[in-house]
C-alpha cells in the first residue's frame, strides 16, 4: 500500500501530471498506517517517502553519475538522498497518524454518541461496549444499533 501511494503521488506530478490523483494518493498509505504499530507506521512512512523520492526524482542517479559516483554508489547515494529528503518526513507523519488516529476516532464517537448510549449497559469510556480485543477500541455494531 505504501508503494501504491508513492506511485500515485508520482503520477500527480510532471511529466504525467495527473494532478487530480493527488487527492486520493495518500489514502492507501494512511489506512495502512492507521492500523499498524508505531514502528510499522514509521517503516511504512519511510518506504513511501523513499519510493516517492526515487520515482519523482529519477534524475538523481544520473546526477550522481555525472559527479563521479557510478553503479551501486550512484544508486546508494540516490536512495540516501530520497531517505533524507522524503523518507524521514513521511516516517514522522506516519508515526503521528498512527498515534493520533485512534484518539480522534474515539473522541469523535464518544462526544457524538455518549449522550445517547445507555450508561448501564455500556462502558464508561465513550459510552460503548467495545468489540475489539486490541488497544484500539471501536464501537460494536450491537451498541450502535441500540442507539436508534
């Protein structure tokens, strides 16, 4: 999903210039990041950034070759440049998205539905019985149906 987002971002720029693709280009990466652990989110972000950096600046290898770095040295220099220019930024944003996505999701649902939920049958956190066993808690379909 990270590579798909990177390639869609590349398509939104010159010379292809499908600018409208940029609106949806980050969605696969953001969805993958939201359900990943913190370390996985950083790795997904770095992969997205490096692939995007290499695909959008494909001239990097020839630029390093013109400076005397040939073969594997030019490729390694291009990868390190893409990591520095895009990978670190995407990694930091991936970490932030992963950490904050559950917070915003819970805050949205708890404010919107906690007044409507039956406090005797629902938990005190957000007014819902939760259906998931991991640390991210989502409202169960049964608790949403009981609101109507």
